[in-house]
C-alpha cells in the first residue's frame, strides 16, 4: 500500500511539474508583442538623428526630399552634394508626375491620333521641369555618424505647375492650333489631379 501511495504521489508530482513547465512555456493570449524601439543614432556633431531622416514629411503644397552628400572632402562640398542629390530626386519626381499625367490624359481621353505631338509635349515638359530648380529650398540638415551630410529640401508643387503650363503654352504656339490648346489644357488638368 505504501508503494502504491509513493507511485501515485510521484506520478501526481510529475504531472504538476509538467503542467507548471507547460504553463511557463506558453504566453498569455492577450499579451502584446514586444516592439523594439528604434535605435537612437547620434550624428557626427553629437546631434541625434532627426525624425525627418527616417520619415519624410508630407504637406499639401510642397514635396519634401532627403538628399545625402558623400562626395567631397569639406563640409561645404558634402552639403552641396546632398542638395544636388535632392535636386536629382526632384527631377525624377517631376518626370514621373508629368509622364503619368500625360499617360492618364491619353488613356482617359482616348487620344491616339496625334501621339507624336503628345510625345513632343512630354519631352519638352520634362526637359523644362528638370532644368528648373529655382524653387528648391533647403529646410534642415544633419551630419550622420559617418560624416555624410543629410539635407531636407522642399519644392513647391506650384512651381511644377508653372513649368508645365509654360511648356504647354510653348507647345500650343508651335502647333498654332486651337485644338492643340484645348488638349494642352486637358493635360494640365490631369497634372493638377495627379498632384492632389
């Protein structure tokens, strides 16, 4: 009888131990997963990395771009390199918006008759928009731990509209046709819609 009590006691003890171990191994159903906080990066000048480096701001009337300057031996050269990088990004953005606007216009209007004129308009608009960097304004800067210069620049959306409108006006004068002017106005409205 004593042996049976010992075996039952041993079995009961093992069962309790197994339940305890199993309970420790599982996580409660309502526990939230742990999220690791972003690593705090300190720049070359002892300044923590600003939020705009990771999360580019968004605004209704301007576009923001972050440029990185690695080229150059001096701070000024690296800063200029960073602004040039941002200007390159702005040029690519302008090209994308103009190309998309004209493509949307062609698809929505069903205009397929004079595609050469539309292609010429697209090329002229992109060339003019990419060449004009007058609206670029540097907002903020930061030097990362490796010594690279990081800048936040802004570019007014209105400046792209002006460049595009100017290209449209030149295009209409060159075509010298009322229909071309009408089509140019429709393309401009498509650009405005893409900037919203």
